[in-house]
C-alpha cells in the first residue's frame, strides 16, 4: 500500500543504551512514535569540529507520522545529550497496510 508520504521512519543516534531507552520510552508514551527499535553497538565515523571522529553509538529507528515530526524533534532535543543530535526523517513510500494502520491506531 502506498503511504502518500504520511508515514515516516526517523533515525536517531545516541551515545548510550540508557539514553536511547529513555528517549524511546518518552516519545512512545507521548504518542509521538508508535514504535522505536533500538540497535546497540553501532560503529559511527563522522566529521565533528574539523576532524574525523569514531565512536560507538546506539541507533533508534522510530516509526511515526509526518504530522508529529516537529513535536518529536522538539522532544528529542530536550532529552538528548548531544549538542547536535542526528534526527533524520525518511518517508515510508510503501508498506504493509495493516502495519501502517497500526501506526495510526497507536498514535491516536
């Protein structure tokens, strides 16, 4: 089923599992996300303050709707320890209809 850009996957990295779980629980409880998958021990290589850095991070994969992205970003920024947290929203182009309906039901 085509989602017409309504449904989104948001990628957020965090420095620790405890911070990721705290952020995930908060945004799910506030119905800003239907689900957050947490992937521990991600190796990240990136530019920061003029040099290449390497660190272990935790990746959150968030399922939500486009209408909630602004509030989700605001909430994550309040809770996140990074000065510039990665919060990247990608549209779900197509998906299993019942799963997409479940996202809607979870965010009501």
